[in-house]
């Protein structure tokens, strides 16, 4: 198998990705900027380690000269993606990441022509963000080819990691977004009834800026898209309380302090939760005549799925000689990619 590099290998999700790669017989290069943690991980796994930050494009490119792909796992991706992608294009190295940040998808897709020219694949969002939702979106678009509206929602029960929460806090003051007539637009965070998503569960759905506002649009070309997170009524009340404090996060010192607290206090879902929790994805498509198609699926815990899907995506990419350009997971690997991921435990619910 061709060599690939995992950047951010020492993070919570990075370590899960490394463990999954080893389980599948891969020998990736472990990379990042935390020398102490990476060297310890290298000794533990017997894998090669490279220490470098993302400040200098030439330095990054030198570390990529002998690898075929980078699986980028160090966020916030809005900060770390641009130099990594630039270096990948320069060194003709395939790029994959596990982002859920809309602007990262948009910036990657904007480099489609350059990626084609360099014969490089740029595939952001090969984790829980956005593999399951992209699968549902593409399935719905094929079931209803003239759909004009798409709604996507998820419910992940396992918990949240330090990196995910820090990224959320960094962007929390920016509000929510929707795709309206093909354009991204800011909107107030809204509650949507569960029936909008084809589920009979006792859930409330809160609009959030999920990566599918970019990825699902690229996969399906459906012009109107909203994305949401499902929660119990009690969880929705707690979220409403938290939202009252969001204006404070616009103050840089407050935002920085919040991220420092998260760095000290938050780890991520326990191994037990990773092994036992279930994630759900819901989708609803509608055309101009009012015809509706819905889909719902379940899969394993979100971080466990991210590790499994990301490693499988690298595996499939490196087995192909044809993938190039900026692609979504479903455009790169097909709408059923989620069901091909070993251990994802994906199943349709309707």
C-alpha cells in the first residue's frame, strides 16, 4: 500500500484513526507539532514520526514529498486547512480531512480546477462530518431527482471531544446558516419539528451550520438545504440556555478563555460510549409539486465512525488511479460508501 501521513495523530480523534489504521494493517506516518506526545505514540505503535507545524508551506511540502496522501485531523480546520492544502497541491499529494466546518468545504471546492491540473484529490469531511449525511443526501437526490429542498439532521449520542468543542466555541458567535436558492445565508438558530425529518421519535431539531450546507449541495445540486441536530426536549432547553451566553463569545478574551477551559477539562467520549452508542441521521427531500421522500439510518458512535470512515476513505483513494479534483465522499466513493465501511454498522431505518 502507498504511504500516507496522519497529521494531528496525537489528538483524541487522531489516536482513534491511528488505532483503526493499525488494525487494518496500515503503517501510516504520524505527524503534528507536539513532539512529546507524538514521539510517545511512535514508540507505542512502532510507526514513523515527523514533527512539523503548518507555518511554512515549503517545510510542509518537504515532509509530503514521499507520501501519496495526507489524512488531516488537526483543527480548527479553517486555520489549518489552507496551508496543508496548498502544500498538498504543491507536492501533488492527495488531501483528506475530517472537518465539519462549512468554510473549509467551500475553500476546498473552490480549488477544484487546480486540483484537477495537479491530479490531486481534495476530499474534506471523510468522518462523521459528513459521510453519513452525504450518503443520505445523495440517496434522496437519486430517489427524487427534481428535489428543490433538502433537510438533513443527525443525533450523535456518545458525547463530544475537546477538538470538536473548541472549534464549535471558536465559531459559535457566527450563528447558523442555510442554503437558499443555491447561496449560503446566515439565519437565526431555529427549532424544527421532528416530522420534517421523517422520524416519529420524540425529538426536537435545532438548526446548526453543518458541513452538508456545502457538501450536500455539491453532491446533489439541490438549491435549498437546511441542517439540524436532534435532541430530547430537555436537551433542547439546555441548548437554549447556552445560547443566551453566545454574545459574550464575540469578545476575543472570553472566547479564548472558554477554549482554554475546554482544553483543560474536556477529553472525549469514553471507550465504553464509543463501543455502545448509536448515531442517527435523518433526511427529507421535497420537489416543487410537494412530493416528499424521507430516509433515516443508524450507524456506530460518531468518533468511532470518523476513524473507520476516514481510514477506509484513504484506503479506497490510494487503490484508485482516477480520483482527482475537489470531491465529496459520495462523489468520490459512491452514495453507499458508508455501508462499505468495515465496522460502521450502518443500516437503513425506513
